[in-house]
C-alpha cells in the first residue's frame, strides 16, 4: 500500500463529518439538489424507462439484502442494477453538474449510489450523508484527472466514476482497508473506458458511460466483500498519480463543480451564453437576427451539426442549442423532446448559424469552456459578445437561489410543486444536526 492510498482510506473510512468543512457539506447538499432535479425530470423520458426495465430484467437478485428500489419507479432491482438505472436516467438528461478538470460529471453517480445504498445500510445522520457525497466527488475527481493525464484516449466519465462509487459504498458499508483497496482495483480495471468522441460524433443513449460506471463500482464492492481481489488501482497508487492527490482533504472539489443552466452538453454552454449576453444587452428578438457566427474550442465545434431527430442528438448539438435559445429564450426539457425536435422556428434559426473552431478557445480547454459570437442583425449591425465563459461554475457561480430555481424548473412539472418542495427541504436540511438521510426516503421512490 502507498502513502496516497493511506490518505484516501483515511478520508473515506475514518474521517467523520465533523472533520469536513461546513462549506464542503453545504456544497454537497447543493449538488445533490441539482442532480435530484435532473433525476426527476428524466424519470418519464425514454432512456430512463429503458434503463429501469433493463435493470429489472438483467441486474436483479433473489437475495432481499442485495436489492433496492429504483427512484421514482418503486420496483426493485439488484443493488448495482438500481444504481445503474438511475445513473443512466440522469446521464440521458444532460443537465447535471460537472467539473472542468475532469472533462466530465460526478454527481450523476453520486446521487444513485447514495439513494440505492441508503436502503440497505444503517440510517445516517444528515451531515454524515453529505460527507459521503463529498467523498464521492473527491475520489472520482482525482481519479479522473489522473486517468486523463496518463492515458492517450479520451474516455467517458464512467471510467473513473466507478472509483468514486466504491469510496462512497465503502464508507456506507463499513468496509475495512484491505477490501476497500481490492474494490478500487476491481472498479478501475473494469471501468468503462468508452470513447467520448465517438459518442459526440454519433449521439445516442450511451452518453457519458456513467450508468455502467455505477454498475461497475457497486459490483466491485460486493465482489471485494466476498474476497475477490483486484488491487492496486493505479490511478491512486502509481507514482505518476501522486500529484493529483496531494491536496486531498484540503482543496474540496465538491465546492468547484459547475451547475448547468441548460440540459445540453457543457461544451455548447459558452456559445449559448455568448448569444444570451448579446440578446440581453441589445434587447433582440428572434426576428431581429439575420446570422450568427459562433467561435469556440475544438471539441465544441465537433458537436453534432445536423438537425437532431432524437433527444440524444439534440443535447449534443451546438447549433440546435443556440437556435433553441434564440427562439424560446431558454432551454428546458420541452425543447429537446417530442415536438421540440421538429420545431420549424428552431430549424429555420439553425440555418442562420455557423460554427468554427478558434485556437485561443481550444488552448483554454478543458480548464475553460469559452466561446465568442457575432450576431448580424436584420438591419445590418454586427454585434460582438467578446469572449464568454459558460455560466454556473467557479468563474460565474450560481447562487443558492439560482440552484433552487433551476431545481424547481425541472422537478415541478413531473412531481408537482408540493412534493418537489418537500424533497428540496429534506435535501437542504441534511446540513442540520438531528437530520437523517431516511427523511428523504418517503419522497423519492414512488413513481411520479
């Protein structure tokens, strides 16, 4: 065992909630609420239904201690299967949090892990539940940066999210150090190193691989508990990994996630916000716009360029997202499903938009998601945005009120304002002494 593993084990297995800064616990509650809103909104969508049905079919168990209900469904599946279903559901509504240095998303597996294991583990005080959430962000985030820095392929979040899932499960299930180490190694070895740019070029329900990351993480824990071996995880124990773990327990990554204003690939957000800044500054309407010239980083310019005929393609289309914003002044679920995909006004707006790579934006990726736009108006003016970074992250953070408003915009149409409000209060109340994670249970497992 290495020094880094010792530090990871100490944070994961022995550091109590009282040793976490209050700011980290508050951030954990905020991220949990944000992800919950997306989980609720995604429940009726096709990908979520397929994932839940598939979990019942393929990932079930006869052992009552190895089964858990699926959120906003009520049916039971095996523990890994229940987490797989919810992570796949969230992953397919691309409005959940992310972290620039990881080039991916963590909360998408953190909430499913917590919600699944809370049913089969001893009830936890609220602050301890939030400390467990923070552990998931810390371990997954550092594993992500290590993996990106040490391999040549651009892989999806599922590859390294599996390790964050292991850490959360080890804490909740009271694993010892030896089996925790084996579980990390198993999860890293089997984590889905799926090809991110293939999914960008051909958008489908595969998205960011996080459903399989959750499945692998919890399967690895259950195997390690029974004696299966797999250590070491080289993203933790290899010499070249050490720099990415040096500030563990000092710099809290959970406090530096971005919150998405729109359920669209983050790579498009700089462009959407650049257009937004010009529209708001000059009071433009869709009829005022003759042409839009978008310049962004390479990966953003590679997003799906055609007219989307599926929700997956819509969420990975920069031109569609910009056109939807210009047409409707916002982007919510209705714009990326059903009739929203064939909205003639949005399609007509897409024809006025061009997208190009700009090297200065590419040079700032992945630490930033930058873009600039020029809007040419119908009366001949050329209006420039200047360089704009996507809102919602540390560079332009959302307030607590912004996060709550976003949550309700996604949750209320599905479960109603009253139930959504009770879920909100239960999550934000986890920071308080005397709160229990089980306070949330009656609110989140029944179908909408």
